[in-house]
C-alpha cells in the first residue's frame, strides 16, 4: 500500500475513534472544533474525550488490537517511551504534530520506612518531579500543546500558580508558539515562574486569586479562535495525565488498592480515574495481573488544604455539587483554588 495513503487512512481511523463529550449531559461535539468553545454548548458542563468506537480502536492493525486479538505484531509502542508509548489511546491524529521533550516514564519509588510508620503493606511514590519542567503537568502539556499545534493555534494561554506556567512556557517554546501566562499577584511560587520567564512567556500579574486569573484567561481565549486555553479544563491535558496510571500499573504489575493525590482544580485525580477505567476497558497492559478477569479499580483519595477544600467538603456532606470558596487560603499555593473547574469529574472519581 502507498505509505501516504495508509497514513491518511490511519489518521481517519483514529479520528473516528474519539469524540468530544460533555461530562454532564453527554452531548457530543467535533474534536476538530475544540478551541472555539471550552464548555458544553448545551449545558455549560465540562468536556471530556471519549473513546467513541472502542472496537475500531481495537482493530487488529494497531498494537492494542494486536494484543486483544492474540497477535504479536508491534507498532507504536515499540518506538516510544513515556506518555507517547500509549499514543493509541491519545487523540492526536498525526505523529508529526507531537511536541515532546520527552516526558513520563518516571520511577515508582518504594517507601519502606514510611509504609512501616503508617502501618500499610506497601507504599510507593511516583516521582513526577523528574518530568522535563519538574512536574506531572508535562504529561498533560505534551498532549495539549500537540493538539494546539494540530488545530493550528499560534498563541496559548494559561492561568497558573506556578507549575502549569513552567510547563506551558516550555512546550510553547519547543513548538515555536507564543505563550501568555496570567498569575495571581503575590500568590505564587517564584521559583516555578522563573522557568516561564526563561522560556520567554509573556507574564501578566493579576490583582486577584487563581480563580480570577482563570476566569480572565478563559474570557481572552473565548474572544476569538486565536488563543487556545491550556488549563486543565482542556480535556487533551487530561488525556496526557492519564498515562501515569498505565505506568504505575505496569511498574507494579497490578492495579493498586489506593491512589492518593493532592487536589486543586481536580484535573489530575480525574485523569488518573479515567486512566484506570481505560486499563479495565482495554486490558492492554503487559504482565499485569487480574485486569482481564475482573473490574479492578483503586480507591481514589484526594487531599485538599483546610482553607481551600470545596471538593472535600462536598464529599463529606454527600453533596452532588460543590460550594465554591470565594477567598481560599493555604500556604500550599499550587492547590489554593476555591472554585475547581473539574469538580464534577473529581467528585465522580472520588
Ligand atoms: Zn452538556
């Protein structure tokens, strides 16, 4: 077969496998229209990427399908590590649009002493600080910026308390795209912003907290299809961050009982939950016990600071929605968020 023709067919096959859906009302939208809107056009709910045709994704032409159908041919997985090892499950149509440093493939460190102190059988820490800009955000940004590239955006924007700005600035620089960062005045970790400065981002200090920065960034992005918003409301970031679960499960050889992580905007806990669901749905990981025989999901434990805990409070009260905090306050600046945009996904995960 003509290789150009087969690449085009492959692109079409992949494009047909994914859809952009509303997490709340389930309405579907075209993925290629993303960026002209950020929330559901019908109900205003947060959006997510869904695998619309799992059977096609499992076609025997690709790696996951090969495993499912018992064949041993290898394709995408063989040449990549980290996030892009799992590119079959990531909605980027063309490999040439990928912007990577690379990222992911981080160690899972067993903490024996801490496990003993806490009285648990085993305890592991996923060392996400080893990503290119020093945080898990790079997993999401490699996919988010690749999609921005694929959609033809030249300018990207985010609101940030630190790590997000470092990551977006780095990936924007890598892709030769312009990066705009809005930070809450006096409420961020300066060491983290140093990276954004070094990577040439345009940085604006906003009088207000993170929630106000995000509102402003969203308004700017919504004004026309010129600037793409890259905060965790962007569902492509979630698609990158979910790969941490594939790595954790492969490193352990089983799905863990509990996963504990800090919760700010709720994007990461939602991503990991989505990742574990896909592990169960596709059973595509090698040398992992139990996932093909039964549904095996970990308990997701989210941690919030007392002064910024709308999700923890809603969970405790058994509420169906959160009550935003107008003036959140905690020394943990990265999770000082009173109005988490991914609260619906995070509550569902927990
Ligand atoms: Zn909706």
